[in-house]
C-alpha cells in the first residue's frame, strides 16, 4: 500500500479529500469522517427518535454553541483590511527601526478600525471615537500602532479607564445608553472636555475609516542608531479627504444601513480604490520637553503644529480585503506593548497601563497561545522557551530544549539572546519617592486653552452643529447635570455656555408645549 506522509505530530498530511466523483470536495466531520447527508438526522424510521449515533448532528450543534469568543471589552465592533506601509522619507537620523531603514522599503500591514462603546454589531454611524489600529509585520517583530481618530483622549490617569467605559456603555439596570451617567462622569473629570468637544464637533461621526485620520495620540520615544532619542507623536492623514455624517444623516443611515462603514471600505478595496494615509511624526527633543507649555506626556493635550511641524515618514495603503473576518480581524490582537527596537514608550501614565492591558485582554479573549494564531504571528518565527498551553498549534519547540540557559554542546541550534541587541534602549529615569501623585504640571497648566483654540477655529456652521449635537445628548439629563456641563463648556468659551443655555431652554419650551397639547 502507498506510504502515507505524516507531519511531526503523526497525523496524515493535509490533503483535500474528494467525493466519489473524484472532483467535488467531500463534506466531512471535524475528525474527517465522510458525511452522506447533512439535512436529515439519523432516526429510527422516518417518524422516530434521533439516535445518539448521530454523531454528525451532535458535533454540529455542539460546535455551533461554542462559536462565540468573548468580544473585545471595548472597540468590539470593527472591520479590517490588509496592505503595506512604504517609507517615503529618510528618517534614519530619528529612528533605528529596521522597517524605516530606507526610502521605498515596504512592510506588510493589517489595519483594524472600530467604534468604542457598542457591542459587535453596533451601527457604524454612532457618535463615538473610532479606533485606528495598524499591525506592521516588521523584520524585528510586530509594531502595533493602536490609536484613535482623535489626537487626544478623555483621561490622563489609567485608573479612570474602566469607569469611563462603563459610563459610555449601558446602564446597570436599564441596559440602555444613559445620558445622566455619560455626563455625570465626564463633568466630574473636566480634563475630558477637549476630547468631548471633538466628539460633539462635526468630526464626531466619520462616514467610513477611509475618510478619517489616525493618531497614536500618546507621546512615544524614537531612538536612533547612536542611542539618541526624541519624543514623537504619530499622525496618519487620510488621502481620501475628511468626510463625516451630520447628526441627522447619521440617524438615517443607522436605520437604513447600519453596516455602512464596513460596506464602504470593503467595496472600495474590492473595486481597486485602495485607501491610503500619509504617516507623519511630530518631533520634540528632550530639551524642548523640559520647557513645553503643557506636560508633553499629557494625553489630553496636543502639540501645536506651528512649533512641532508634521514630518513625513511614509504611507499606509490598504489593497486587500480579508478573506475571513473571524480569522483575520476578530482574532487579531493589537497591543501598544508590541514595539520593535527604535520605538519605545513615554512616561504617559495611560500608555504605561496600556502596555499591560492589551496582551492581558488577548489572553482572556483568545487564550495564552494567541500569538500562534496566524494573523498575530510575527513575520519571522518566534523562537523562545514558552511551551504548551491550551490550543498549542505551533511546533512547540519540537524536541529542542524547553529551558534556558542551556549548553551549546547539547543544543547547538537552540535560540540564544544577543547582547548586541539594545532592546529596550536604556534610559535615565529621575528617581523619587513612590506614592500616589497628581502630576504637578497638570495642576499648574491651563486645561481650557487648547479646546478654546479649537472652538475658535470652528466655522459658524461647525459651532452650530456642535452645540446642537451636545444639546441632543444633554437635554434628557437632570437639571443639576445640565448646569454643571454648561458651566464647564463656559470655561472653553462663554459663547458655548450662552449657546447651550439658549438651546436647552428652547428644548424645554418645546417639550412643555408638546405636553400641553397632548
Ligand atoms: C481596545 C484597554 C486607552 C485605543 C482595547 C482593549 C482593551 C483596552 C482591554 C481590548 C483589547 C482586545 O480585546 O484585544 C485600554 C485601557 C486604556 C485604553 C486600559 C487606558 C488606560 C486607549 C487609548 C486609545 C485606545 C488612549 C487610543 C489612543 C484602542 C483601540 C482598541 C482598543 C483602537 C481596539 C484594538 C483593535 O483594533 O483590536 N483597549 N484602552 N485605547 N483600544 Fe484601548
């Protein structure tokens, strides 16, 4: 008989099995058994009971019951696409990362875009920040750029993150979105108002990921070959132009086509209209950081472009749709801690906490071997001594050693650390007394001048839309919350307080009239 080729695990090599006509792929059970009929259960006579012997049915129902994995605790509703990153400008004086080593160099990427607060399946036209995640499959390990479509965020200390998210999700009893808890939390955390202003501005509901920018938001560190570093911020500017829905359009589209953004991106890529973004960095030297007007690591602040101009680096292009959403998007695990040599974290407290949080989430959501799932695998094989664990589907280190250090005499081909690799590059940290501190700079700096500058840049139409978007969400709230929120917007600009008060009063009068006539 013909010899059967085996893999290292002893199972038969993966060949496609054909049916009796020799050309139609045979339908099989998970264990490879042939299936004769998958529409009629195995019963005693045509009107009788199903037999336990109907293993095909049992397997099918049991597998179906286990199709769901935990969805992401935030950013659950998403979409993705594959493509590449190409270097267009030499930045080797700033960053030693190998994928940036020469102009023209291309690196494969996966991008995932998401809304934040809704569950998987939520409408694409909700007023919510959008996630902007890019996995660069570099030769030195994956770089996950896990950002948003806004350059700032609601909080600057990570301890507030779970509370922030609870208030943007569902009420514990009603299981609905709740304007009271939304505004209660945000108005007790006033550093959020820069992000809140952007959220309610005409940029709050992008038409699709193709028409929005992406930002790393945090400050990161770029280190060059000489070990010198600068602080940087990442910007990905859309080359399709910015397009957003107004509130009225968003409500309509949510009803007619809740998957509108997913359709838009998928269909554009399928048509060959490959969306692209230009990647820029803002660069701040360590000396400039000392005298910067705000805390340079405060996630609620931007760096003025006039002082810190955008410097081009390259472009991102999406040119291939995913073939299987679950495999390539749902199972994708992005983490800000995945950075190749040359890119490092800053002291931003929120970033520091995110370095822990994402791989922890992936271990819960996908299991301890999540890095063996094809979409998460690095470009070069991971070589280490992590073994076993649920769903181990790699070679598991084969028969090599499962410990380190080990002797070259015994294991000449075993992986070994390389002292030539400086990763992370060592850096100086000012020592201090450990404790729970409010950053001194936050207490001294003005938290209102950046949102004020943004408000002053808005056109009259932008201002009108912003005020009416806020009132839409604020009018159903309790009076004391309305007063507190209006007071805080008044710190951005007195025109905001006046405009909101006028519109809230009009909304109240309208309601009173409706109830009189009812
Ligand atoms: C997703 C935690 C702040 C952008 C997630 C997930 C967690 C998380 C646990 C789900 C990950 C998964 O299941 O794979 C946190 C914590 C934060 C924080 C603890 C602050 C303390 C931020 C900020 C940004 C951001 C500031 C943007 C600048 C994202 C994005 C995703 C995400 C884009 C979706 C990733 C994907 O596409 O799969 N976050 N987050 N998060 N977060 Fe955060």
